C-alpha cells in the first residue's frame, strides 16, 4: 500500500539563531487556505493539512479540518518548524480542535528537523496539549522531515528521539539548497550529474535510520505535477530502494503512487505461498529447513512475505528491527 500524503505548503522565509540564516522559499500552493482543498483531497491516505504558512487563516483551516469526520483516514497536520514563533501555537490549536472533533488527529509532521531536540520538544508539548484536550496521552504520532545537511547528519539520533515517532520524511527542495545541488528540478536529477541518483546517499541514510528504529521511510514530493512519467520514475526508484511511500502534491499523482508502492497481485500470491509453506514445514512437518519448489525459505524472506501481505491488507505501520510487524495506531 502506498503511504501517500498531500502537501500544499505556502511557507515564508524565516530565521532562527539555532537553525541558521533565513532561506527564502516560494509558495508551492495556496490551497491550504481554501476549505475546499480538504474535500478535493479526501481520497488520499493519510490526509495532510497545513499550518506552515505562518498565517492565522491557515492554522484555522487546519484546525477546522481535523475537527471533521474523515471516514477513518489517517489525519496529519504539518506545523511550522520548531525554530519559529508559530510552532507551539500550531500544535496547541490543532490538538485542541482534535479533542473536540469527530476524528481527531493522528500525526503531527514537523518540518526542518535538524536535531533530536526538536522532536523531544514536540513530544513534550504534545503530551501537555493532549492532557489539556482530554485526549489519551501519547495518542498523537510524529513524523520528522529531514530537509538539510544538519538533519541528515543527525538522522540516527533523530530517529531515536521519541517513542511517538512513526516516520522519517525526506524533504528534497530544502536539502538541495542546503548541500548546493545545482538544479531547480526538485525531485529530478541535475543536468550533468553522471553518478547515478543524486539523492541516493540521503535516501539510504534516512532509510537505514528508519529501519534501525522501526519507523517508516517516506520520500519527498516531485514538484513537476504535470510530469506523470517523471513522478513515476522518482516514486519507482524510492520504492525499489525500500521506501514505504512518497508525498504527492496533486491528486493526479495519487494513483501512480499507490500503484508503484503497493505490491502486485503476483507478489501477494507468492508471499502467501511462502507464509503457508513456512507454517506447514515448521508446525506440521516439524522441519527446520523450509522449501518452496526449489528455493529455500529463511526468516528474512518470511519477514518480507509477511510485510507484503500486511501492506495489501492496509494494516502495516512498520517492521521493527527484530522482524516484528507493527500495525497502524487506528487499527
């Protein structure tokens, strides 16, 4: 199953002494300020609302959205980053709205995470906000966006910073600016680069940190929303590497993302045969060596087979380092 999120960021430049100088960012979309935005994109799972425009109406729109009924979908809100004066108010207001709403909020997405301290801060604030809103303590998960060189350098410590963490998300646009990649094609490959995938190192660092701590790894958006083939190539590359999903910017990208990240029917059927063969060999035949046709089945392949089946039954959240599969919070 694709782990798809909708992003409609409209983020201004800002500065913080702990985070370095301001970096200007052009608005990607202003649809986060339009209530119709949420209805149009209700087909995605999860639904991601935005407060990160630093505008009161964006926060109010996100708060109104999380108070609604989204039919059991995972609801996430991306707040302003921890180094801004808006972040704490974002968290308090959306969690308060969730406490009064029908569906609540499942995840806070924290952008520009550069140290584990950012995640620890959000964990503590969420605990206070949940108690005030009458929500179960620990109900709200965290997804951390890794968007620059500092965040990538600290990614393993970030991944271990809180039991609330559910995913690490790559942010390609800011990352490109941070390390000086000479391209304006966010999510694409820079002209003249002959070394393969320019994002490979960053993606692999994020993936290893995520897997070591039982988290999902999510690729960032592909900004050319009308370039269907480019998006598909980018998504297929992340899926082949082992990522669990990819952010999308436009409804037209959702179908391709789901197709790329979801296991095929053939994969599902083969995974089911592996699980059945292993169970029969170890319980009925009482054998240690498990064969399926002319192939030996070991614990690693069994874990992968279970992951494929869990993905297609829409229950998967993460595979822990010991091979155990963790289900979604709302299952």
